[in-house]
């Protein structure tokens, strides 16, 4: 149970940083210095985790993963909407 709680906490803290990234892209009306395909890859990995964690009955990891995936999806959408800054 402890590894699940630690992983869930790490996923959730990661989501807080990712939410901050999404807010920053919206505020700046664009992004710079990021490699968008990497972000899309990690978002896809997060989506996989939403299937994987329940199969292992790791519910804390799943909860943190939901927050992280939501943040990543919003971040990717913001990058698509506002585009790359020159």
C-alpha cells in the first residue's frame, strides 16, 4: 500500500506543476522552449496509466494519474490553441 500512496502523491504533485504550465501558456498566449511531441507522449503514457493502475488495484496512483492526465490534456490543448511563440 505504501508504494501506491507514494506514487499517487508523486502523480498528484506532478499534476500541480503541469496545471501551472497550462496556466502559464494561457497567460502568455503561447509557449516557447518546449518540445510538444514529448508532452503528447507523456500525456499518452498517462492515459495508459488510467487503465494500468486499476488493473493493479493501485487506487491512489489512479487518482493522482487522473489529475495528471487532465492537466496534461489541458496543457496540450492550450499549446494547440495558442501555438508556439517566435
